C-alpha cells in the first residue's frame, strides 16, 4: 500500500469552487523527537499508521517542543482547472520548513523555507513562509511537511488559489498597515509633545510604542522581510530582545506615569527589580539558546503586566484620578497579550481573535494611554496652577496683613470721599440731583444730541402757591410735599430716561433726551395731571399740589450756552404762571 492509498479516505478534495482550504482537518502529525528522520522514514511512519490526527481535529499549536514535527495530508484536485496552488505556513517564526510533494508517477518535489534561510529564497516575497504546489486536475498528491524550530511549534497550513491569496494578503496587509499607521501617528504626536514639554512620561511612552511595535514587527515576519532578510541570528534573537525592551518600556512608563516613587515606594522598588530582570534577560538573550530565553521572556510578559495592574489599582485607590484610564488601557493590553502568550504555550486555540488580539489590545491600549497622558498633563497643570495660586494667595495675605492699617485708612478716606461726592450731587431733602450736577450732566446730554442730531427738550417745573402751603401748614409739611412731589416726578419721568433735578426751592428741572417740543409737551401734560391727581399726604393732612410747567426744545444747531437754554425754559414757565398756573406752556 502506498502512502497515498493509506490516506485516500481522508483526502482534502479540491473542487471547482475551491479557493482557500485549511489542511488541519485532513492532516495527521508525527513527532520526531530526535529530529533525524528523513523523507523515507516519514513515508514508513505513514504506512505504519504512526501519524495521528491533530489535537481536537484542527489544533495547529504544540507549544515549545524538541525535535521536528512531520505533517501529512493527501490533496486531491477533482475538477478545479487551477493547477498552481500556494501553501502558506501562517506563522512567521518557524526556523526551517521542508515541503515534499509525492506524485502518483513517483515524482517528488521539495521546497524549503523559514527564517533560517534567506528571505529572497521564498517563492513569494511575503512575510509568512510559502510554497508553490503543482496540483493537476484529476490527480492526488501526497503532501509531507517537516517543521523544526526553536520557536513555538505553530503550524497552521492553508492552501490558496493565486487569486484567493492575493485577496487575503491584501486585506491582511491593510490591517497591518492600519495598525502601524496608528502607532506612527501616536508616536509623532507624542514626540512633538515630548519635545515641547520635556515630560519624562512622554519619552517612556515613545519608548514603549517603539519597542512594542518592534515586537509585533518581528512576530508578524515583517522584520525578517524588511530589516534582516539574511540574518538567521537576528531572526531568532530579535524576538526575546524586543520583548525585553518592550517590557522595560512598559515598567518605566508605569513608574513615571503613576508617580510610584512618591505614591508607593514598595511598588516602585518592585518595578525597578522587574526592569533589572529584563535588562539582564535581554543581555542573556544574545548568548543563551533561543529555546531557553524565548519561553522565559514570553512567560514573564503576563506577570509583568499583572504587576502594572496591581500598581495602577493601588495608586487609583489612593486618589490618583489619571490612573482610571491607565487601568483600562492596561487591562485591554493584558487581555490581548495574554491570549498571544497562551497560543505560544498551546493553552488557547489559534483563531482571528486570539492571533490578532495583541494588535487589537495594544492599539486600544496605546490610544487610551495617549489620552491618559493628556489627562495627566492637564491634572498636573491644574495642580501646578493651584500651587501657584495658593502661594500667590498666601503672599497677598501677608502683604494685606502688613498693610491692613493703611488699607483701612484708605478705605475710610474713600468712603468719606464717596459720601461727600454723592452729597454734592444730590439734594438733601428730595434726594434728586441738585442744580450743579444737572448743569454738568445736561452739558454732556446736549453734546450727545448734537453729535447724533437727535432733539432734546427741557421742562421747567414750579409748584403752584407753595409759599401758601408753608404759611398754612408749616415748613415740615412743606418738606413732605416737596419729597412727595419729587417722588411722583421721578416715577413719571423714569420711563423717558429723563435727567431730573431740584433747581431750587419749589422749582424743578428735567431734560428729555430724544424728544422734540411736541413730544416733551405731552410728557409735561402727563406730569402735570399726575401731580394734580396725587395730593401730598403728611400725617393726617391731605394737601393738593399743582404745578406750572414751561417746555422748551433746545436748538442743537445753535451755539447758545446752557444758560440761554435754561433762560428760555424759564420764560415758558413764567408764561404758564401768567396764564393762571396749573398748565403747560411752550416758547
């Protein structure tokens, strides 16, 4: 029985509509613990039934293992016209991969790949190992794949038609480009902030982004493709070195961001110890075997990040608010990194979420950390402003204490000056403006009227027969009448923005800005009637009051003085008196 016959009942069939096929459900594996079996030995193991189905039917991860692994599958192209197919090993870090295709006519083809061979020997310039297979329609091919690597034994084998591979690789490259685009944008933005602010947190954030970007650049196979395509030594050692650099950056960034030296001395010492451990591990990674140092570095990732979470929770409980976003960021990163580490040790199955969880988690983590840095900077700026403000307040308080007597004296002097100023502007009995202030204010109103070319009018008001009120009821009642009528006039004229003052004795004067002679006459008549309808009440006495009012519209175009305007208004008042009083007259 041939090897192909032994596995014919489990053959992977390529049909007319096939374009992308996973080999896992149709693959058996054999662990060559010594790693010295050749193709003939592998064929013999196939015939003897030594190959077992993959764990769980499709498990392609075996953790860190010694020796080599052989994988066997039978591929039958039933009716697909495409005879050229690409076999892709979708894990970039395998050291050596040998692919043997055995045909029914006895012909055997061999292809080799992996990062221990120069990158330009690959069938396609692609970050993951790949091999062209000739699968003619109507033929069955016996496929044997040997993988030997000091890295984690992950062998997800997928068969692609050329068009399907182009489409898949385009989408994958887009996703990777998007991820590194985010990292580059964050790096540039925070580099500008660091150069501007010189805050150590921004430097260590940049260090963290760069180092972790290098980790993923290496794990995705892009480092071997673009940076060291002919160096097997770098292909092996850059994995532990970049992991150590990334974890150093993480711990140092956490120390500065969380201010552990001030907020938790013990946690700061532990973080320093972890940094020293990874520095020493990074140095050792250049000398120790890959199989020794990579599992150690991978295993140390999880407790290192967990310790950052412990630091963050404790600092947050001590009232450091910026730690909230920091905690969320590291939780997402821990989740993604934990899944990635679990794949390496064969603790989780390999799928899209577990394989790319570290990219998703790290992208979200770095975005949130950038936001957290901005929040922390704002908090520090507010704290600095508070300290400066408190220091300024304390200084001002001391100055104020030393000069309190002077300030008190100045305040008393200012108060006395204010009272004197107010007293000089107001009439003591009626609390209206006095004649002096009216002249000053009217001069300003007249200037505004001339500039705006709006009219302005004057009312000269005299209480009728006021001497008789004093003679009949006494001067105290007369004073009550003056106060009562002044309140009435202020109330009636307030809506017209009038300037009202006591001119002397029982005479009052009002300026009405924006009103011509006719409008001012209407207001004067309203005022006269209101005074007539509101007698003065003094104790039990009700004393009727009336007024004669002279109205004059000032000629704003004339250069006459204020005295001339007042004289014309006074003449109008005398006209009102001459015509029987209790009336309004104009000139």
